[in-house]
C-alpha cells in the first residue's frame, strides 16, 4: 500500500517536492562471472561450492556503489542486494572477504552487505543452487570531514519556503499555458542555502508535503557518485532510471531540484558520502532496486 501524502487543494504542494521527492533509481543490469559458494541459511559465504555462471540470474543493483570513511569507525555503510532469475535461496560471497560482510535481509529475501574497508572494487557473487552471477561493488574512499559536511547540509534546518520553489516553476507553467496562482518569494527574500533535505525525504518530510520518500542505498546504490550529484545539483535522473511522477511531475521537479549551494567538488562528495551512509530501507512508493517492487517482483505491502 502506497502512502503518499498531499495537502488537499494545495496545488503548490504537488509542484514543490523539494530535495528530490520521488527521486528515481538507476536501471538494473546484470554482471556475470566468478564462482563462489555460501551457506544458504545464514547468507554468510563458505569455502568451495563450485557453480556455473548463469545469464538468467541478475543481481540488483549491478554494478553497485557505496562509500567508506577511513579515519573513523562511527559510521556504517551498507548495501542491500537481491538476485532474480532463479528459484531457491541465494548465498553470497565477496572476492575480498575482509572488505564486506553479509547478513540475510528478511524484508527482501536478499542480503545486506556491511562495508569493512575502502577497497575500491569488490566482486560480489550470488549463488542459487548450482548457478551464480556476479556484480561489481565500487567503494568511494572518504574521511570523517566528508561525512560531517554532508550531514551539515542534509540536516541544515533551513525551512522549505514554498514561494522560493514556486518561482522556479512559474515560467514553465506560463509557457505551457497553465494558469495556477502560485505564491512568490517572500519580501525578505529566499535563503542562501537550499532547504534541508529532510523537508521532503525520510519516513515523513518535515515540511508536511510528502511521506515515505526515501533515497537510502535501497533506492540509490545503483547510481554512480556523479549520477547522484546530477540529481541534487542538476535535477537530472540518469538515463533509464525510473521516476515516479505521482509525487511530482518530472518536468517540474527538474526545475527546482538543483541546489546551487552544493557547488564545489568537496561539497558534492560530502553529500554523496552522507547519502551512502543512510540505513537501507524500503521506500513505501515501491521504487526499490530499480523499481522491482513496481514490477511486482518484490511484492507490495
């Protein structure tokens, strides 16, 4: 059951989804190769267990992306993964057993990987019966200062000012011949910084417009670092990435989801690192693992 919350009769609430409401996911693809075995009861890999590479099995996401802070043990970086195309319980292993640990994920039937190092690339293999397939996990090395800067921007407590967002949308509406009275910027002007991402993201956005719009690794681990930057700086979703227009139509979202206060490479990396550190969670709208829930593969609540 979807839980999307709009204020009845407030058109601007639909148009001002701020900070990427309904941000889409990267398309899923498969990556094959390697052979590994595992314990299907625990999801923890064991030695041996030869398998045959299969083109029918697919890991989601493939490839996948995360980060790791090298000078602190405070933050946990996790990546969820599932495998489709086979029948039976999957087991998981990594080409570097010191870089990743596995735990079963009862919500999806897949696995949750917890990163243990900043090893740049790790091959993740899923085995179902005698068949297996692999995907590359790419890890961005970061430091505590990166996470702190991303945290500060994400949770900056800057309020969502509806008029400031609507002013970006008005020209497009006028050009399309849509006459909707939207508020303009306040006399005091608009904040220099973009609104807190928590205004619209999280289990319940603080601005009160949306509920359950998430961008945890369960939704974003298939995006490269640059693709994530393009989402929050340029308002552009990667080609092939599904987008849920029932939150905010894409043509309006792209007009305001371009936060100019995240302008330098260091600021952009900080945001990416913080997003990678969010705890994986299923998004209520269903845009998980490349919209597999939308396709009926993960089921629905």
